[in-house]
């Protein structure tokens, strides 16, 4: 089970819907939380829905802050076991911070990721 959400005021949806299609093609049940959600709402829904992954798309503002707030909200609500994946358009330093400081390794950004890589990584995690 996968929950997909868009953080903050971001309305860009192309990558979001591509991830949804990839997950569904892999046989996953996808819960579409929607656009402009808060980290707390995402964490609450993820725990209530007992998901395996959260796919977070964040493209504007301080992107690492969205991921950090989500991780903290998951830890506070009993969802520390739920894996976060995500991506968006971000500075290389932000991508590095998310991977190194937050331990979220599956971050996909335009130009450095391809769909084959995403699918391989997800298959390795779901079985």
C-alpha cells in the first residue's frame, strides 16, 4: 500500500501522477491523499491506512523542510517504520541533505533519475 501526497502549496502534478501509474502497474494499492497537504495530515493518513510507503512530491519552497517535517510527524504518530520516497525539483544541496541527514535514500530529481531506476528500486523493496 502506497500513499501519495503533494506537500505545501505546490500544484505541479506530472511526476505525482507518473508515480501513481508506476505503483499501480506494479500491483500496489495507491491512496491518493491529494494536493497541498501538510506533513501532519500525510503522517496521520499513512498510519491510519497502514501503508508501506509514502511518495512525497515537493517542488517549491524549502524542499528538505517538507521531508523533515514529514519524518518528524511520522515518528510522533507511530509511523517511523513507513518508508518515505519522493522527489521534485530541488537544489543538489537539498537532495544531499535529504539523503544524508534524513536518511531518505530514494529521492528522484529530473535529470538524475529515470523510470527504470525508480522501478528497480521499488521492486527491490516490495518483493
